[in-house]
C-alpha cells in the first residue's frame, strides 16, 4: 500500500463519535486540508509536521450546528439574553423593546459578528443559521437584522475571518412583525451577496406568519383570555385576505427555488402554512428544505404530513421549558399538554432540528439537550442522547443542504469537531451542561482550546 499523505492534525487516545449511518466509533482521527482523511488508524498519517493531539480519554463528535441562532444579535447582547431577566409569568418581550440600537455602524456590526464567533467557538459550535437578515429590518431598532449585517457577514467570509460556517435566510418583512406581499415579491428579485462556499450560504427566506402564544399573537383555534384568537402577521384587512397573501408568498418563494423557513406557532397558522407548502410542492415539485420554525402548537394531523412532504421542524427546547407557564396562562393547561409535541414528532419520523434561538436564551446546546430530555419525559439512555445529539449536528446539516460534506465525521467530510471532556453517551442529559467543551475545530483548525 502507498504511504498515506501526512496529516495536518491527528487526534488520538480518545473516542470519536462519527454519527455516520452506522454510528461507528473510533479511537483516532486524521485531518488534512480541512477534511477528515482517516477515522481510526490515524497514526499512519503522522508525519514530521503533523500536529498530534492526545485526547487523554476525551470524546470528539461532529461540530455543533445551531440551526436557529441570531449571531449578530447574540454578539451584540451577550452575556445578556432576552429572557434572562424576564420576571416569571411575563411573556417574551419583543426585540423592539431595546432602548436604542445595539449596533449602529459597520464597526459595530463587525464586532458583533466576530463576538458571536468567539461565543460559538467556546461552545463547540462550528455552524449556525442566521434566521432572518434583510431590508425589512434596515430601519430596525436593534441594528442586528438589516441588509448591512448580511453584507458584513459576506465581507468577513471573503476575508477568511468567520470562525463558524453561516447559513442565512433573508427577511423581507419586519422581525416579529408584518410582511407585505409586495415587499416580499420585490425582495425575491434582489440578489444576495455572493456566497463563500462552505462559509457563507444564503439558502432562502424567512416568513413571520404569526407571533407567539404568550403574547396572544399566535393564530389559533383556541381563545385567549380576552376572547381573541390571534391573527396572521401578513398584511390584509381580514383573515381570508391575510391567508391568501401568505399562501401567495409561499408559492412565490417555492417556485423561485428558495428554502422557506416559516415562523409559525399557532395551530391554525401551522395548518395554513403546511397546506400552502403542500400545494406549492404538488404544483411545482420539491424545492429547498422547507421547515416550520418553533411549531409550538403543531397539531398531530400536521405532524403526520410532514415526513412525506419533506418539511422539517426546528424547535427550541429551552424556550419550551422556560415559557410553558406563560403559554398555560394564555391558553390553559389543556393546550399546554399538547404543545411542543417533540416525542410525537420523533416517533413519526419528522426531521427535527433542535436549536437555541439565542440570544432569546443561552446558545449553550448542552442546556438545549437537557431541556429536550426533560420535555420528552424519557429515561436517560445512550439511544436518547444520540438522537438529541443528531438533532444538533446531523439533521441541521441536512437543513442546510450540506449533508454531503458536513454533519458527520467521515472520510472526505469537513473537519468540524467538538471535543468534550467526557463521552456524552455516558452522561444523563440533565448532567450534560456540566460536561466541559475542551476543544473546537473548524475546517481542521483549532479555534478554541480550553
């Protein structure tokens, strides 16, 4: 056999969780040119210039992919979070409650994005999705969601300064606010900044279909204490007009080949969104990797439809646990018992990605896994931990349309890794937040080392 090309980096003396189709494990891994070149038997790739890292019994797994994280907002606000100081029993405040812009100029935008990269590196996050940047927020009160933020991402990516891979959904309405069909259609005709392969990719658009139940702004079949049932955030004089406009926006984006992420929390909203996506798919064929964002009150019949339609669900377990009392206050305990049906989604084979929505709450995915296990109410097991870890690694890569080159540790794939002090499969989910992140590697480069 020919002598293998020497690796740039070799990890040895620990456990490597590949999360490939067979869930194989190894004791070493070799990296060259930013890609994995060997899983197991990596010592054969050690050359005179290879950096060799002794894991000392630690565990390497694919880099964490936070599939719904507001990077610029996180970088500007951290270590504060939106709900970190909210009194118990109060609903989620709007992002527009900020007193003055958090970032006001190009220097501030760059600083916020770079800070988000530092935060991600310390947590083992190697990819994340910015779910909503665009002209709809160019005059927004925080300065964290406008077109200039996307332009700054593009500049940093071109300069090679991003510390995590970023996927972006464009936003043509207001964050947590109304969307105009005309503005949406106009926005789709504009070209996003040029992608930087494997570092910055604009995959589609985000639509705010409704609000959230605690704010009495999710559109639902139930009644809030004041007798209302919420409404769609799309422009229109009456419910049928708003529904028709939402359907038209979804059809337009789908026909143009864009991925669509829809913020939809009320059961009535979710039914309309999935109907509209199904109609678009039936008429124009599959396109993009569409998904529901949050899906608080997703009904069981809708869950049944999602796998066949290829529609995913992006949920935030920490938000579910934190805001459950607020949802109960808004809609009652009976509705709460059916909210965020993660177990049912898993059982039906729905493609479920778990994420943080930081800085609404912490970007620490270890807390997300602990919260998910608590919400599921299942006993701790290696099977459960694998499923929850895959929802933070493998499935988000699929959401990004990048499962062929990232999300698992296999030969030829991106060398994006998170190294933990302890094997997570040997830890109860409730104890995972106490397991330290030892090292983060992106594209074969160590970006954090505790």
